[in-house]
């Protein structure tokens, strides 16, 4: 699934949304920058997109040079977006500016993590925007792997080796209704379905029971030599009785090497394995669990085979 989109701000001037209709699948709207300035066209742009029925995401251009500054920006952003229901992610835009040019990579990672965590904790689907150089050299820490990425790499195909959900592939696009250049993007996920289904971005989850059930079924533990059910339970801060009941194990003293023990997804744990479901892709699994795509493939090459783009339902992958 690929969707074509643009990102817009006051730099695009007054957009003729009637002409834009039918030419894009989504748009990312800049709402603000720094601490704290509103984009002077963001309300007009959101209203125009809503009028023509085009789903949108919202982004904030960060000038933060410290964690405290990131907190202030996040607070301002949350206050601004609280009355909207974007069906695409809400984003912190981290790129070169005169204010942030000399900020160290580790500090930028802390800034991104602080901003994203604050926004995510309020029930939004968050994302980080940056170019290839920043993602490779300044925002490459494992702590950011848990967040979706919007990659800016203006080439014929992306070369970034970590998962990302949106690719900005050109800064010199042209679409009806906009005078001058506009950034062009491809989204690889069905964000409206994800966001509605999980009740994010000010939507009410209308399918909560199904969503929770799917989450529970995805977390698995493969029994290793020497394991006991009580030992596994202790590792995941639960009881062997609960695991025995959940997995319909009649004799908790008898488990065998290779057996899959399902761990309830509402526990605060990191899974050791994942059972592939219909529609899964390896990049989405890597993104979900915050692991490197290449490393995930190498760990499971014997199961997946030569083509990492082809995985099959029922395959058990080591996370």
C-alpha cells in the first residue's frame, strides 16, 4: 500500500484546494515552529483539506537545543493540536537551522525522545522527520527506534537501512492548486486505519476488543532448554498459574524445548519471538519492536529465506 502526499506550510501561499482535490491522498501540515510560533497558514490549510476530504498529519519544526526547550515546544504543540483529529501522524521536524546547527547528536536524540514521549503519552501517533544525514549521524540511537520515521531523501529510491513509514522523495514537486515547488511524499502504511483502530489522535477506538486481542496474540516466548514455567513467569513479572491457564497447560511442570508460551500483551515486557500474521511485513515488525531491519533479517534468515520482502503467516521470528 502506497499513498501519495505533500507537505505544506505558509511557504506555499494561498492554495486552491478545489484544484488540489483528486491529486493527492494525504497532506502533512506545518502547524508551528520554535517555542512557540504558529504557522500563519495552518488553520487555512487544515480547513481546506477538510473541505475536500483529504486526510492530513500535523508537524512542528523544532528549534530546541535542550530537553527543557523540547518540553516547552511539546506543550505548545499539544495545546495547538488538541482540537483536531489528524488521520496521519503528528511529527517533530528536526533538521538543520542556525539555532540548532551545533547541537550534539546525543542531545538531539534526547530532544526527539522527550518531545515524542510527551505527545505520545497524550494519545497521539508520533513520528520523527529528518533527512538521511541526520537519521544516520545524529538521530541513530536505539532509543528512537520505537518511533515511526519520516525520511527526507531526495533520490530515485531511499537508502536508509532502518524502518520508516513516510518517504519525502522530492522538494521540487508540482501539483494543481499550488504555485511553485512543493515537497512530495509516499506513505507506506494505512495510517487512517491504524489511528482510528487504536483510538489515537483524538479518535475513539471503536474496535477496542479486537485491537486488544490482536496485541495479546502477538507476544510469544519460545521455550529453551532448562526453562521452567515458573522461571518464565518470573522473568515477565507474572505467575506460572496465570501462564498455565492462559496457555491451557494442564501440567505446569511439563513444558518442552521449542514450545511457544503466549504472554499476555498487557504485561510490560519485550517479546523474544513474533509469529507472523497475514499482511505483516518484516519492516513493520522491526519498527513495532524497535529493532534494526537488517539485524532482524539476519537473525531469521534461515526461516525467511533469501528474500526479506517475503514472510509467511505462521513463521516464528526471533526478535
